[in-house]
């Protein structure tokens, strides 16, 4: 807009210059009887030093341009604004200074008139620009306000699912169980993906809480019986005066209960501890051989061994630390000796990309129903409840195997049960008889 208005003003200045230039004498005065022609024009005739030689009635007095501008105008036309747009001035002008014909080749004595300065008022131009600026400012503020309102509405609409998630999460924090975030179906944007991820996290947390609650309930149930027996023995011991021998007998019975409680606590700690996965791992064969040798030596020393445990081995590197592998083998051997029957055989080998451990005994084994729940904590067969143990060994073995990315198989009398998600291990078939067989498949390192 400013360019268009300035171009119009420049056109008026050029027209006035063409009109006035032929009417100026060398001394700077205009020819007589031209007042009617140039009466409405704003002009000044200046000498080389910038002094006013002639001027329109309203511009008499000080020159509109400086002496430096006059010297510049002698070499070519000069356009200049007097007064700024902002802040506004009282008399805004646009001037056009041009050299008069012959001024460049004459000295001061020959021709006084050197430069013609023509001016036009910029009131309408400045007023139009100021009005346009005001309109643009108002439009900008209006657009900014509209954008802010629309942006706020869009943000509220876009974040409405997040607020709904927050409210539902507050209900969950307050104690609501089984609550899940309402994720709209058929959408796949960032908010719905967030809702799906939070629901998956809630599922995992609820499963972990339920697992811990079940563990605490089972542990409380198992601890109640020995604690009740211990309390009963203490109460009976206090009912009457006893001899030293009788007190020692009572203390021996109490010691038996305390030792059983200590063992139970140790097993609970082992089951609750994460499997120790080793970046380097170990060879399962020497670990299994050491565990078998230790138990055979103990059986010979105590005279309680019906027959030695046999073992065949081949190298089988697995991603377990030696301590974790020893726990795994030890629990399987203890179960076979306590709940099975001789002979007990152990075999360690490698099948493809899998290390395999098999523990076989000639005992009665497990029925199909027990095979499906054998790895649950404190699960024991009815015939084994009178024997030593807590029903935690297979639970620990399953935890170690599944955390290492392997698979646990329990097989008895033609029934098979698998634990652990290892699809590649499904290609390895069971190749044993109908005796009770526990097979562990672990990825090799």
C-alpha cells in the first residue's frame, strides 16, 4: 500500500516539476503572470548553497532541504520525506529536488538558480497508511484472539481422552480393581496407543499384585501349622513342673519345629528371588555332576541311600550362573529322591541349539491333574504330605527355567505338561519311557 501511494505522490511531483522548470529564470524568479498556473503548487528555487531564491507563498523562509541534499541534487534528482509516519508530524511533506537546466555548467555569477524543489503534502497518504495499520492491528488481535480460543477448544478436545484416563487412573489409585482405561476402538493415534500401553501396564501390575497376594496367602497357610504346633508345645510345657530330661525332650521337639520353620523361610526366599542370568553362563554338565556326587556322598555317609544316583553328561553351556544351575539341579534331585523311587538317573546333553537336563525316577509319578499344577507354590501330592518338604522346589525350577528363556517338561505315565514359552523347543520331542521324567530345555550360549 505504501509503495502504491508513494508512486502516486512521485507522479504528482514529476508533473509539477515539468510544469515549473520552464517558468524559472536564471536568477531564480518565475516569469511574470504565472501565478494562476502555479498558485497551488509548493515549490522552492535554491541556489548552489541552499539559499531560497523564490518560493510558493506557503513555503517562504527556510529551505526544505539541506545544503548537502542540494549538492547531491545537482548530480541527479533526489526524493526525500519530511516528517515521519510514526510518530506523526504536523506538516508531513514529500519533496523532489531536481537540477535546473544549465545549473551544472554555470557558475554562481552566471546563474543563481540551481535546484528546483517541489513538494506535496502526505496527509492523505499517511492517514491511509495509519488507518491500514490500525485495521491490520485490529485484525491481528482479532485473529490472535480467535486462534487462542480455537486452539484452546482444540486442545481441550484433543486432551479429553487424557483427562478421562486421568480420572480413571484416580479411581484405580483410590482402590478400584479391575478398572481399565476406555480406549476407543478403530483408532491408532498417540492417545489410543498411550491408553493401550497403560492398560497393558495395569494388567501386568494387577497380575504381579495377585501373584504376590497368592504367595502371601499360601505362605501364611503353610506357616500357620508349624507355628500352631510350636505354640501348643510351649503351652503344654508350662502346664506342670517337669524334670530336666523332660525339658530337654520338649526343647528337642521345639527345635525340630524351629528348624522346619527356618527351612521353609529359606525356600520362600529362594522362590521369591529372581533367577540369576549370567552373560557368560556355565556348563550344565559339571554342575549336575557335582550335585549328584554331593548327594551320593551324603547318602553313603548317613547310610540312608538306597542306591546311587547315576549320571551321563555331555557339554551343555547354558545362560545360568553356576549357583542358579546348582539350585535347579539340586531341587530336581531332591524331589526325585524324596518323592520318587530308585533308580534315579540324570542325563545332560545338547540337542541342536538347546541344552537338555533329564531327571528320571521309578516312583509312582504324578497324575494328569497334579502335573498341571505341580509348579504352583506349596502344591504337593496327597501321598507326599507326610514327608519332608514344602512344595516349593518345582516352583523355583520353573522360575529359573522360564527366566532363562527355556522350557520345563513334566511327564508321567504317558501324560505331558509343559511350562515356559519357548516355541523353538517344541521341535524337540520327548524320547523317554513312561516313568516319571523331568526335562529342562535351556538355550545354549
